[in-house]
C-alpha cells in the first residue's frame, strides 16, 4: 500500500538502518526485542520485522514526515535505525503531519511486510503520542545524506549533529576500536590500570601543561600516563594498558590536534627491545582490522570508508628514519636530512610510498634521532645519537608513538641532566628505578586520530563527542 | 632434593602462586609460554610445570633468598606467581646468596617435579644473571603475609607496596570489575562513550570543583560525566556508559573519600522510571558476582574476602528512604527522621538489617527527599517533596547513586531556579532539552569503593594505584 518514492529519504533511512542492523552494541536491545509486542513493551526499529502482523509499540525520534497521495509517512528513528510508519487520511495522517521533527514520540501500530519500504517492513499507524516535543527548530537538517552546516556550527549544536547517521557510525566504530584494543591486550597477558591525571610535574619538564589549583597547590593535568604506566610495570604488573584522557596545552589549532584526547596506552616489561612492542602493536592492528570487518562493516559503508587490508604473509614495513629520509629525497625530492622528525608532508609521502611500493597502508618508522625523543627513550647502543623509538604512520598521519625506555637508574639520571632538566623534579619517578625495574617499552595510540584516519574524516574533532580545542570549551 | 621448610615463605609463595594461576588476565602470557624452552625464551612461573625435565629461562624479581643445609633457595617472582629455584654448594649456591632482594634477574635451569616445593615444581639452577640490580634497600618487606608499615609509608613507596601479593590481587579484581561492567552493558545495548573532563561549569553550580587554567580561561575538572552522558542519550545513542575519572575538591580526608576516582557511569533513555535503571544495575551485580566467582576466586582468597551471594529467586531489596528511617528507629533506636540522607552509621545499620533479615548484602534505598538530590533529579509525581532517586548500599557503604532525570525543558529550568541557581550557567546543557530528550535515568558506581567493599579493604586508597587525596599529590 505504501508508495513513498522520495529517493533521498529512502537512502538516508537505508544507510541508518543498515548500520543499525549490524549489531552496533552486541546483543543490543535485549530489553524490548523479544516477545515485547504482547506485553506492550517498546520494540526497536531493527526488530520490527520479527513482528509481522502483530501490534507493536515503537518509541524514537521524528526523523521525517512526508505526505503523498493522501498518505502520511513518518520515518521514526531510534538507536538501531529508521522505520517507516504510515497513516491514511481516514486514520492518522493528520496526526502524523502535526508531529514536529526531532520530537520524541511513541507510535502504536501493526507491522506488515512491504518490499517497497526501507527495511522491508512498515507500520500501519493506530495512534501516536508525543512523549517530549522538540520546542525549537533544528539548526540544520539531519535527515539528509550530509549536514548542510560547517563543523563549528555542528559542534555548537552537538546533540543534534550527533544524531546524524554518519556521526552515529563514527562513534560505534570508535567504541569498537577500544573494545578490540582491550581484548587483544588481555589475550596477551596485559592488565588494565587507571593512573592519576592530576600530577605534580610533567613528563617533559613542564611545557604544554594545563595548571590545576589543587587545594591551593600548583598541579597539572597529565600529558600522558607515561611515568605511571612505567611505574606499574616496575610494580610487578609487567604488562599494563590504560584507556584514558591525556591533556596537551598546545596552541595548535589544526585538524589533527585536540587539547583533550583519549590515549590508548600500553607498557610491557621483560622485553628484548622495541621490536617486541611493535610486534604487540602489529598483533593489535591485525585483530582490529579483522574484527572491524566482522562487526562494523556497515558503519564503514555509511562513512564511505574502506577497512584497510594487511597481507597475511607480510609484516608491517619497518623503516629506519634515515631510510625514510633517503626514500623521500630519492623518490620525491623532499629533503628532510637536517630534520630529526618527519613533517606532515613527509608523513603523507612515505605513506603513499609504502601503500604503492610495499602494499601496506601502515608503516613503522624506527630509530629516530635521540634528540627528537623524550629523555626516557633508550638510546641505540650501536649509535648513541639514535634511539630505540618508533612511530606508526597510517594514511599519512602518525597514529602511534612508542619505543624502549631506559630502565637503568644511572643512565636515566644522565639523560635527564643531558636535557638540562633537574633530576629532583623527577624524584618519585626515579625512585621506581632503584628497586629492580625490568627492561621495558610501550606505546600510545591517539584514539580520535586512528578513528578519523580509518573512517577518512577530514578533522579529528569529528571523532570526539565533545571536543576541546584552543577555542572550544563548550558544550 | 629440596628440603626448604621455612613455612612463612612457602605460605607467601603459595598465596601468590595461587592467585597467579587463576589466569589473572585471560590468556596471560601467550608470549613465552608455549614451546618457549626450546627457543631460549622466557617461561612464566605459572607455566614452568609444563617443562618438567627441560632447560628453561626464567625472568623476574628476587622475592627471597634463603640458605639451608648447603642449599640456596631463590624464590623468583613474576606477574604469574612465585617459583622456587635451588642451587647447591658445588654449583650456584654462592651466586644465589649474592642476589639482592627485589633485583630483576634471569635464571637458567632445569625443571623438576618436587611435591615439597611451592607449586609442585622447582628449578635446578644452572646459572643466574642480574638484569637490573636493586640499588637501595626496600623500605619494608613484601615477601611476608602482610606489610609491616603504615598505609602512608606504603603509598609513599607505591612501586614496592604494589608488588605484594595482596595488592596484585586487589588490582586484578578491580580490572575484572571494569571488564564485567562493560561487557554486561554492551550485552544490554549500551555503547561506550568518552566525555570531556575539562568543563566550563560544574553540575552542581560550582562547589567542590578543581579550577583549571585553560589558555587563560577559568575552567574546571568534571565532578561527573552527568551532563554529558545525558546529552549523549539525547544525541541518539540512547544507552551509554563511561569508565572515567571524576574529580571532587572535597576537603574530607576519610577512609572512604578520594579526590580523583574512577566512576562507572551509565545513562539510558526511553525508561518508564528509575526502576528500569535499578533493574540494569541488579543485572550487572548478578553478572559481577558470578563472573568474579569464575575468574577471581583465588584473589578473593588472597585478600581473605568472600564473594557475596545473591539468592537467585529474590530481587535485591528496594526500600524507600522513609521505610529505612522507620526500620532504623524501630530496630536500632537511631533517629534520622530530621535528615534527608543516611549517615555512615545509618548506612552500616541498614546493611546489617538487610543481610540478617532479608538475606542480601546489597540494598537499594529509594525515594530520597528531593532537597537531598541534585537539581536534575525527577520529582515523584505522587509526592513532589520526594524524588525518583536511589542509592545502592553494600556492606555498610553507598557504592552507587542514581535515579530518573528530568527530561522536560520547562521543569528543568524551574528546578534550577528553585535551587537558587542561574539557568544561564547551564545554557549548553539546557539546549539539549529543546530538541526531543527522551525520559531517561542513570547511575554512577565508585570503582574504588565497590572494589574496597568487595575485598574488605579498610581504606579506599588501597584500591587506587596512585591515590589523590587532600594531602597526597605524589607519587
């Protein structure tokens, strides 16, 4: 009976519904999805197809309302997708027409199969009820393929922009990345820890720190859990990971920087060298890609992104910084020979090179000059100007930084002094090295960065629910 | 051949080894546990029994060294437990005797079964190697049943005190509580979110906040993710959870307060009332107890604690605040009739009552006076002086606070004004209520509190790796 032919709406609805059906959150909606109809309980959009011929109750947001040939169509949206509800002029069409967009409503109706409806089912409306009306016009429409507003306006109205199918997909993917990170590390003998974010001193001697007034004492927000995860290794846990906020008071205001971000950290003891740490990261990346393919493929489709593939037989390439500099000069005429780190252009080009020539969208860059890395980085015993450090680059962006750390007390004190820093500042950290610290190393992955890169987002802010940057402190 | 009879050491070793064998972290130690011997790779203490008659390499900390009848015994500790290594006077006894306690060492040797050794195996030492010597005496011994030092001294030397078998058990349990929380909520259709901890204003109008200097602007550390998790519900995620830090600048310095703690938060939309939220918490608690029984029983034994049991047929009792006040007066002569909340004594007594009379160590207290709850709490429509709120008490302590929230814009503005607060302060929060906010509610569980209560710890600081309190900002 339904004959709605508005292609655009159908497309949006399909995109959302597909991403919803993929099982966003495991056994999503255990409540209200089994035998709910008989009890008058809410049925989720995704599950309506299980109730053909039955009377059900739906609850959600008014995604769109359209009239066509005496019929009124309500697209109702919940966390699992969009479902089409229909009323005719003799029945509930007028009621549907009056529903304000984005209001929260309850719909009573009977489910029927209709191959022309998005998702293959529609609900013949027997009644509607406004639970909480939208009392203001939406600042931009979220029932189209894209959002017709700039990123700043979207972030200013975050509760609205997040309702868009693409945003929902982004955060389903992000949550899944974190789940896979934790589960992979647990399978490798790591334990989850929580370390303090209010600290007495920074890991780098005091730059780019946000000051906190701690009962009248000057404290700071932690730039990373670096010292504490090392201390946890030395405290006998050996292999630890943490998913937590990190804070950088950097003035940068670019598409790749956030001042508050989520850091996926790990640290492991009893390693041979930084290669052991890269092995763990490579294991995680392989697990990540295969799990995302299994659970979040539809969300990648919604975002128009492709899940990268790693050839099962080949490792992620590991290139020394000096090799990368040579490749960039020979292949692209880019001269970074005087630098101690890659610049954005260099990161982009070496990633192109690896994708084209080595068949990998990921590449480890190793052996950075020691001067470019923090004081706790283990020097390379073959060339003390180099360090046992690495970055992981992916699609033109550094998404991980890591390495082996110094585990000998005397060497660490020397390294601190060589930076012109005062060992007394690091008293509590240094103490951990006086009672048997094993050789160890670790890494940190920027969650929003890897999410943005995987999904092809232009700005890392799109992967942060409520981003904090140089100018943004609200909402 | 080994005849060590020092009971105390054996006991400690057994306690650690038992807790280790329970599989602290799932498939702990995938690296170094399978076929490691042949390749000269590290074997974990827990796995040595798989290599009887083979030559292996062990790495870990020097837990204890003892000489007895011409033999020297090294108890070597790693994250999986303690293993006994033996050298005789003709071989490596002198070498063992020289190993400083808590140094990191490598031991080469052959595994043999010995029913008298802790764990049933011991390693005949063929050589030792000091990887990183302990260069200072330990401030207290950690190879005995307890630590002979006050809590402050233990926290000052946290990297040492955490190496004790009991501390290791505590944090294995804590990590497991978090894992179970996340997995249970995912099974119920919840999605994990990360919300900002740097905020422009507090949830309670400005008290007990730590100020942050945010690029010259005054900001604060979030007391809870309250506003943001509600906004995430309204942003279409419907059911969200977060595990993150929360900050309270309270001057309290008691055994139950931390100024930085980990909050297990959830928020859910499309609820009937706060009963739906309590149902989810009860489901989590049941999952928690059965999973802890399955995976962490040995750690509870190490801590001398019992995992509580909930009768499968009965719900956790739900008592109104007014009922609790009446019970306390009738049963214990404690008069709280002029109060709007329980005091510590009241919490302790009502928990005793419920354990004895109702067979539950958990109890929900509901319908607190509205004046005692935050401005976003939904009033009870039957008695507007009461609120749709609840606490979960466990073994004498409040471990959860939750309730239904106001979802109507006008009611929320009224509630803010009634507290003498200015709605303009809450501009960004209020905006979320203008575009269709579903009825919703949620709760927050204090991670260190529930860990401490489950394990019978006297002080919540023992469940924090590096606690922050009124006086403590280091290590």
